[in-house]
C-alpha cells in the first residue's frame, strides 16, 4: 500500500514550515534513515529522514513551497511491488493541509470507512505527541490498535510497521471529555496592509515579504509585551577590575586558542547570580511558576533577518574558557541557521548585549517563559566619585534588567541584579 509522507513536526512549537529542498527525485529507492529533504522552520533548516522504505513515487509539494502545515502530505512512497499508479491514487486523494488539533480537543466524529483508510491524526499519550510512521498509523487503524499502548522501536522511540504488526488488537482508550476552552479576547488590530500601503501611494518603496522567523518574532514579542507585566531595574557597573583580570587571563590562554570576551564574564556572572538568588531562577508556566535548579542562560545572537537565543546549559558549572568556546560555536551555527531546537529553547534568563554597537543602554523585552532579561550597554570611560570622595576615571557599563512581575517582585529582582553587579565588579571572587 502506498505510504503518504507527511510534513514533520521538527520542534514542539512548529505549526508549518518551508519545504526548502528535495534531496531525492521520483523513482529513487529510499531506505529508512535516508535524508530525503531539507525543511525550514522559523528558526533553522533541518534534515528530514525517511522512516519507511520504498520507492519515491510522487512528490506532492514542490521545492520552495512555504506555509506547509505539519502533517500535510508532501510525497508518496511506494512499497515493494507497487507501480506509479498507486502513487497517483494516493496523491489525488490527499487532503488539503490542515492544522493538527491540540491534544486537549474533544475527539472528532469518526470518518466514513473507505477502501483505503487514511492514517489517523498523530496519537497523543500523557498530553504529548506520540510519533509513529504513516504506515504504522494506517495499519494500526485497520487492526483496531491503540498506538498509545505500543512501544516504538524506531529512531527516538518512533512506532514503525514492525511494531504494529507484532501487536495484539486492543480496545482504544476513550479520550477524557474536556470542557471547550473559553475563546481568548481578540487583541486590538492595527491598520491593514492595504490601509498602510494607501498612505504611501505615490511614494517609492520596496515590499519585503515576511519569512517564518520574522513572523514568529513579530507574534511572540507582540504577545510578550502585551501580556507580561514588565518592570525595569537599572545599574551602572565599574569594569576596570574585570578588564584587568580579563587581559591577564587572555595572556595566559594565548597558546590555547581561547580569547575571553566581556560577554563571557557576563554569562558567568548571571549564571552564578541565579544560583546565589535561587528564587529568581524561575519561569512562568501559565498557572504556576517552575523554579529551576540549573543555571541555563540564553544569549541573544543577531542573524540576518532576525535573532536566535541559544541556551548555555549549566553555565554556572562551566569554566570561562568552556563558556567562551560553546558560545562561539552556538553563535556561528545560529548565523548559519544550523541550531537544533533543543539548543535555542529553554533557559530561565536571557542576556542581550548591544554594547558592541555603541548603545549606552536600552530596555529589552522578556522572552517567555523566561522571568527576566539583562540588556547590556557599552563600557565607557567616565568620571566617578570613589569611596574616598575623590574623582577618578573608570570604565562604566550600564545595564537594565527587564523582569516579569508575575515571577519576580521588585526586591527579589533587585537582589538578583545586585548579585550580577558584584560578580562583575569582583571577577576573581566570582571564579573562586
């Protein structure tokens, strides 16, 4: 029976993607594990591996097609002994791409039985999507098997053909009935695209189409600014001790190919501060707060057309040189859009440094579910009054910490920022 290949969900939040490139053509033999296509999500270009084996019978979605919904058919794979006519039959019956229903939705009415039943929607177990090949889902539907009772032996626990063929028929568990959620209040809409264009009628301009990354940034940060109760804490940090210590360390590390940046020290200072003020090492989870144990620090990296926030996990446990190497690697792969989802998702706190662009200070937007973000400005020479009352020259860096008031109150936020400042102004003690 011909197998429909569906648009994969390459990250937990992916709803649609761009089929960037086919790496096979119709008539090619496909083996399980072969990379057959490149898929662009809003953040990265990732490889799509085949799970089933067969012959590529028909490509349904052309290269460069944008907005392909997750679980929409993109190609047809022929099993052994099938000819191209089988692909034509499946392709002609392929449904229009639709968004997958959320796990909590009530089950839909059963579809009428046909001679060739389609694979059912992706099964869900304990609130999480359970991955199975299209052929495995189709066979399970024919045999009346509940996929949530079958253990997958494929890559990353994926349920494959052999798993369902070996399983005994079992009654499907009835999904619990849940009340339909109340519709969310619509956000105020701005002027339409046509209205804006009409304002500039007669003026020369270039219309730039939004890609997936820019759409995601626009949606997430608009939501964040509208729904997160931000407040802001500001401090000046004297960097002279840090700059002297950094120069000494870099001199000692000359032969090891490591050159520490001020940003490396900031990452370490934030990571240590989250351990020193554990109540602030938390994230907002809708109806509760999750207090994290490890210091997983996200760092904003500018890329063409947007930004990434790769996460340095367990940053408090790593040396400055290890953090420096990891950050350089993550930033390089972020600019090439080669990060895997687990490398830019998570973390409890973020850093955005625009000091290298000469920015003195700015207010950053909290990136949910983080509880805060540190906006870092440039270090500049200026006159300061010392503890002895004398005026002296010092290198001063201005920082602003944006905080989610649902998670961190004013006094707690001030305590966290104080710990960050002390770590940066006393870098030797920070590494003790």
